C-alpha cells in the first residue's frame, strides 16, 4: 500500500510539473549603456541568492556576462511582464512597486499583490511608466559608485521613479533581454 501511494504521489507531482511552465527570465536593461560595456540592469539589493529582498531595486551593471543569462537577482519573468505589466523577480517572487506616487519615489521590492502600484507599461520608445502614476518613469540615477568585485569593478546607480522627461531619455529607456551581448559605452568609464 505504501509503495502504491508513493507512486501515486510521484505521478501527481510529475503531471503537475508538466502543467507548470518555467518562466522565461530576462534582464531589465537600460538601452543606453552609458559608461558600462556590460550594460545597466535593474538589480535587487542582494547578492545573487544570498540576500534578503527587503532593500528594493538599484541600477547595477548587468551580470549575464558571468554565465550567459540573467542571474537570480536580475532575472525577471518576461511573460508576466508582457501579459500583466508586472515586473516580477522570479527567484525571490517579489514585484517592483512604486513606493509613493510622486517623483523621487523609491523603487520597492514587495510581495506581488496585483495592485496598480505593481503594474507598468513599456512605451514604444522604452520608457517604463507606472499605471498608478502615469507621469512617472523608471529612471537610472546620475551618481555612480563602485559595487565591489568584478573585472572591471562593478558599478551601482540609484533607481527611482521620476517625471517622464525626454531630456533624460537615456536614463529612462529600457528593454528586456534574455541573452548576453556586450555594449559599446557612450561615455568614458571612471573606474577600472
């Protein structure tokens, strides 16, 4: 009886696994690489799988150069974004959230709830616009700091939601990418 029950459980688990498809992981990458040949990506304040997802999101050089695909702290569910406008970090099962409906808002990482503060539209030109505050675009900050590790050394920038502004389009235009491709910097790199 115990063997039959175990076999039935294994069959049920196998059938369930076939109906659940794995997410296609994609980096959320700034179109303009600025000074970073690896590109700039939305990144969780964590280290790959080792951090707690409580600090929100930051701009960081993309990590896909390390193994050819999005890492745990930069791998977003491409289908969920395309279907629902939700920017969900797959490994941690958390969603990008507008912390406050005003310019300068923190880019929070929160449990996914389906609320409008967690839904976004990507414009044809690449701006990621909050559905809850359609005047706000995901924006890469101007201040650059070193992030330790890497060769050349990793770089970090603040992320926030700011008023959508064509004058700063190079820091507000994004794309999803699933495979690694080196970028040609448009600015000189300050740290090596």
